[in-house]
């Protein structure tokens, strides 16, 4: 009987809370912003390196 209670608790999936969903959204937005900013910075450095002849 105790084993059934433990197994049912493990198998039960809960819906993510409000803040968990918000954190996932913030992480996605931050990742896109970070990749965009890093790419723009590298492109700027590359073009400024080429133009310093």
C-alpha cells in the first residue's frame, strides 16, 4: 500500500506554476537577446578590423 502511494506521487505530473512559465519565457528572451548582441558585436569587430588598413 505504501509503495502504491509513492509510485502514484512519482507518476503524477503537475502543471508548471505561473512563475515557472514566466522564468522560461524570460530565459528564451534573454537567450535571443544575448545571441543577437554577441553576433552584432562580432560583426562590428570584424568590419572594423578589416577597415583599419
